[in-house]
C-alpha cells in the first residue's frame, strides 16, 4: 500500500510591515546619498569654523567665544536644512530615472516602507553630518577657550595685586566666566534643535516630492516652507494683536498646521549666551517633531499609494 506523500510546507506569509525591510531601504538610501558626494560641504564648514576662530580677535574675550558659537551653529543649521531639501528632493526622481523604484515595488515592499526607508536614510545621513560638524566645532571651541583663558591668566599675573589670594581669586573668576561661555553641554541642545528642524524639513520635502511635477518645484516649495516656518511667528505677532478678529486667528492656525513653526526650535541664541535649556523645552521640541513627522509621512503615503508609476 503506497504511503501518502508529505504535504508541502505552507508558504511563508508576507509580512505587511517589516522593520528589517525599512532598515535595508534606509541603508540603501544612505549609500546612494554618500555616492552623490553629499559630504563635500563638510570641507566648507571646516573653513568657516576655523576662520571664525581667528576672526575679530579685537573683540572682548567672551565676545570671541560667542561669535564662534554663533557662526558655527548658524552654519550647521543652514547646511543641514539645505541638505535636507536637496538630498530628499532628488530621491524619488532618481529612483524613477534609474528604474530602481520599479525594482523595489515589484517585490513585496509596501509603499509606506519605501517612504519610511527613504526618510530614515536621509535622517541618518544628516545625523552623521551633524555629528562630524559638532565634533569639529567642539574641538575648535575647546582650543579657542583654552587659548583665551591662558591669555587672560597671563595678563592677570602681570598685574600688581595686594595679595596672592586676590590674584588667585581673580584668576578663578576669569576661568569660571570663560568656561561658562565656552564648551558646555547646553551646546548639544542647540545641535539637537538643528537636527529636529532638519528632520521636519526632510519630511516636508518628501511629502512634496510625492506629488511634485519636477525636482525644481520640490526644492522651491520646500525652500518656501523653510522661509515661512522661520517667519510666520514674526508675522503672527505683527498681524494678530489683542483685538484681532476670529477669521485672522483661524487663518493663522491653519498656516501653523500646514507650515511648521520653526520658532519653537530657536534656542540657539539662548545657548550662545550660555543659558541652559530646560528639559520641558527639549520635550516640547521632540513632541512637535514626532507629530510633524507622523503627519507628513501619513500624507505622503496617502498621495504616493494612489500615484501611477
């Protein structure tokens, strides 16, 4: 009597969402952007930071440190936001041109995973770039701080003081003051705020690229969002006085919903002066960033899922 053949194994069911696939797409996006020589701007940043460390040597000692922090953080913010726009705007058009998008989507890869992988890949590259710029900035600031401290100590030692104790007290006061204006942990809060702003701008650019007709349109629209996000708080303060009617307030609320208000992330000026950033402010920035990323990614998926490719 013939024995029944064993049943074939059940085919493995396709996972509707796979973090591993998302990470693979993010790694591919990171590699793609690196091959586009995205890190070349780091050389320009190095020139800016080193030049700022030698500029305006005639300023007061704390003024030199503030200037170095201000120029470096402003450069980090500008480079990260411009890269968030340029790098993200090129992703989908480049994949369509190279037919990589069709190769990915013909596999069991949902479009949400594709968008999420692209977003994470850009964010990871921005994070690495900011980490490198931050390391260079901290190194230059540290040496500048130490040079100024030694210079001021030498000036004090050449002065006449009634006692040795008074000389040591003045040296300690100068040392404490300059270290408070130098390399502190609060500077990392400013770098975090810069990264969060770039992350939001990345998600906005990705959203625009899902329905834009050209890469140029995507870049120009994202630049407009960046400008509006920086200026809308100023316009709101000017146009919405205490006697403003309901209609302007509703319009202002709609604009704030559609365009992220980057004023909520402007802590650089406070950090440059040596102020500490409260944990509540950091928590607010993280919460706003998470909300904007979720909103933009959801909208991008709804548009991209119905797009004919």
